[in-house]
C-alpha cells in the first residue's frame, strides 16, 4: 500500500511554496513557478538562477546510464532552464551526494561528461558541495545565466490566437530510454539517434537567445517532463487553453503511429523548446534554426482546455501524462 | 568491510575537481576552494554564490531534529558561507529530494523554519527543485549574496604574525547534539543554550560585513566542520601555520576541561567566524560585536604546522579532527 502523498501533484506543491514566499522583495523580478528565477543585479542587467536535481533511480540508473551521460544530463537540465528564459548560461555550481559505493572511475566519468558540456556552452564550474551518504547518488546542478533587462521570456505570456511551436523532434529521448531498457532489432539509424537524444540531450540555448533577442515569442519554456504536461503548465501560467494538431507534432519515426504520438506527447526529457508566437510575428519564424527544425503544432485558445485534433477530424481532450514527482508515489 | 574510498579526504577531492575546472574564465573572480564563489556581475559589484547540502542521517536525523530545525539549519549553512566572505545574502533557491514517506506536516514545519530564518536575513526564496525518491531526504540550499568589488574576504590572506580570532563560543553545537542524543542531568541553563546552538545556529552575517567593510581581517572563513580542521584549511589556503593558546579558546562550560576543549576544537556546526587580523589592526577589533564576544585565540606563524600551547607551557600538534565526508566512509 502506498503512503498518502503529501501533495497530489508538483503543481500543487509549487503553488503551496509560492504562496509562502511570494512577497514583493527588492531585486526579485520573477520568483518560484517559471523555468528559472530572475533577479536584478545591475541597471539593465538581470541574472537568471536555476537548479535541477538528478537522482539515481529517478532520473538515471547506474545500469543504463554511463557516468559521462549522468554528468551531461545533470547539467543539461539546468542549461535548458536558462534556454527556456532566453538567457546565456555563465556559471555552474554542482552539489554531489555520493553513495558510499561510488568508485573513483564513476566520479571521473561523471565530471568528464559534465565538464565537456560546460566547456561547449562557455559555462564555468565555480563551486558546489559534496557529501557521502547512504542511499542513492544525487546531483544538484545550479546554473546562473545572464539576460538584458526585460528580455526574459516567461511561461505566462501566451494569448489566444498565438501559434504554438516546438523545436526538434519530440519523444526521441523517451524512445531512446525504451531501447536502452529492452534493446530490440529496430532500425539501427533511428535507434542510435534516439539513444543519443536520451543520453546526451542538447540544451537549446542559442534558439532561446534568438527568440528573446528578436522578441518573437510571447511565452517560452523547455520540454522536460513531456509536451502534454508542459503545455498545460504554460497554458495555466498564461490563463489560456490550446488546440494541437496531431499530424503536425514531430513524433519519432515508428511503424505504430499511435505509439509514436504517445511518446511525443508524454515522453519527456527532450529538452526542446516550446514557445508561442503572436500571429503578426508568425512569418518571422524560420522553418529551421541552424539544424533544428521549428514546427508549428497548434494554436492558443481562450477556453482553458487542452485538446488534440486528429487527422480524421476528431477532437479529443489532451490529458497531461508526463512525469510528476508527487503523482508517482 | 568498508569500500575503498574514491578519495581519502574532502580536500583531496576538492583539489581534484579544482584542477579540472580552474581556468581563467571571464567574470570569475574566485572559483572552487573557498567558502563561496565570486563572480563579477557589474562594474563595482560582485555576486557571491554558494550551495550546501543537508542530508538525513548525515546532517540531521528525523528522530532528533524537528522539521523547523532541519529547515533553519539547511539555510543557515549557506547563509554562513556568505557571512564567511563578508557579504550580504539576498536570494535563495531550495532543492528538496523528499523521501517517499515524508508527511505534509514535516514539509510544513521544514518551510516554517527555513522561511523564518530567510525573513530575518532579508533573503527571498525565489526557486528550487523538488523530487520524491527512495532513500533519505536531502536538501540543497543555494544562496546568492552581494558584495562590493574587491571587498570579499578569502581564506588565503593570513600572514605570519596575524592574530587568530573566533566569534562566540565553540563546541556548544556539538554539546547540544550530545545532549539531544543522550539527555542527562546536566545543568539546565547550559543544556538549553547548547541545544539551541545545535538546532538553530545563527549565521554571523553582520559580523562578516563589519570585518569586510572595515577591512579588518586578512582571512575569514566560517566554522562548519570544527576549529581544528577549518583552521588547517585556512592555513593551507594561506600557506602558513598557526599556534593556538588552549586557555584562550572559548570552550563550553563543562566540569571536564579536556572534554570541553575537545568539543571546541573538533565539534563543528557552530557557524561562528574564524578570522585573522594583522598586528597593526589588532587594536581596532572590539571585544564584542553586538552580543557576540570576539576571542583572540592564537597567532599565525610561518612554519606550516598547527600546534596548541597548553596552560602548563607544553606544546602539542593540533590534529584536524572535524567532519570529513570522504574520511567517514
């Protein structure tokens, strides 16, 4: 029998904490509830602060994930939060609670993966904390990023009529995890790309900066828990609803289309960007940003409901099915 | 049988990480190895960043520590790091890995304790991350603080002839933990003060700011793991040694003087400040800062050895005996 959970969902918990901390404090421009927090550090300059935990047997397993991937993914989660505000990541602190059984080789691999990603994004690892404890290995990756005043893109700006975009291909990371869990005879090329998407996701910082600099997006967030749950969070923050077109969603290339769509909607861990664009700015959105395709997958609507339009013309409610820490208990 | 530890000591691990991250990066004024990191965020303004983990059965237990104390202590550790640089804490992010069995009442108590301390220091809690996992509850408290450019006090500035000071009374927190673990018939007044010092330690931010503003200290750090190990860290960072006078060390009032001295030297978790003062500035150090006594307990010396002078005129080497995560394994 499961314990009665302390909170039913993460959203309920976050709202509860937010109510206890939300006070107008000098310097705070955005507190709890978005992808990251914003504070004013100098006239014209804001700092973006974010932190993400990666815990053994929740976010990774020692069996499936090489230490290089654990290090890469731990930092990628926080870099993606900076991307989700449109900012530039600058500094990182890494807190590491090591299991008593962690080997030197694992620690070396972990930092190798983490520091390679940090270097590629010009991020300096400047501190952290370390403890050795019973229980699973846990990492907390803290990243500070920069952005010009007023340029940060929040979740709360979507308005009815705005077009909904996602970058890249969704569900690939979830497919990669499935392949790692039970390797099968799937076509090699897709399999390798999916496994790479899962083990070494690429934060979309350059795209976030592009959307911020050109003021193209009315709302922006990253896709960490799954499109269905993350879109609900964006809509809730904006006080709107949405309609998605099923055949526009860039799902993984699988023979079973329903399976592919489910992975794209509920898979999570893609760390692609989800953003909304006002109709007048729609023509300015390029079909690709570098090598990353940008897909228009639906429209923001006033009624606070989420639904999905299938190719046969039928509409069904879009239920949030991504990962929720409290709901999993 | 214990596993072979990945690193022998925390210092060895920190040096290992530091070597892999220490590169001159624009904006970074101080990286891994001090109480906190320093980055330049605007001309004349530096940001102090620090993070500290608090893990069930390492830093607290559910049996001895009420949730209010767990929340207070988790944040106090990071506030104390900001004090240890001479800065002013401004913003906090709290990452929380909850055990599956955590109750709503525990979470409420935890935030009650944490937010009361945050309010008292004018610190805004602006974000964090939450997960529910098997294993012990773990908290990572991240704090960002401010300081004027060049005003931060580091561990590395102590020079031979500098006088060594500590604030407050040492060993009280360790005595409090001992009393909580096995309550006895000890004199009530001392017992209550010691238990309070353990459960609700007070970060010395105002004292740190005073030392920084008046440029009184050549080196500064906070006492988190114990005077004997923390003084060794300060001396190692400064490339010096030290001689302490046993009868000057403000130990807890216990009938057994040797026991009291051991608690003061090796107890840890006092979160008082340890600082060194050049001889010329010695007269400017007041005997008390507010209600906190400031004790001169010894002198920095050139030979890189630590020793203790006892009242009978004998000298013995001062061995570092405080808490070390890697050495505990």
